[in-house]
C-alpha cells in the first residue's frame, strides 16, 4: 500500500452540465463530498517524451489510493497551495496498490509559466 507516500489532501471537483436554453450546455464544477489523499509528481523523462510525441497535455502524475473516486474530467484542487489539476486519464496497475491520474496543471490568470 502506498498510503504513507500520499502527503496531500486534494478536493475533487466534478463537471456537471445543464442545458443553457439555447441548445448548448452550461458546465459547472461541483465539489465531491470526499477529498482524496494524493502524491503529486512531475512526470518522468520517459513520460515527458511520450507526452511530447503524442502532443499530450500531461504535466503531472497524481498517485491515489485504489479506492479514490477520481475520474477523467475531474479537477483536483489543493486549497492550501491554490494549485489545481485537470484529470486527463486514470489508470491502475494490474495489482490494486494505487491509481495514477495523468493530469494537467491549471494555471491561474497572471501566474508565471513554471511548468
């Protein structure tokens, strides 16, 4: 189990759509009741190379408990640091020790591009 490595508590915000009355949809993010324990890493050199070759937006790997309810499209937010990540995909190894979310850092307006 990787529980002792999960050093952050992140909020899970899930997109929900509702009709806008004009044939489109208005998306709002709704905070889910359960926060998740996580470890946020920069991707490895091989992951960065693969991301560049496939034109991916993957900037961070987020490790989670295998039971964490995190889905593609969710936003993970750290209220302590103000950082947010958009989940691009969620995968697990063949043994259920952890789940890994490939995510993109969401930069706030006016923030420097530190990657």
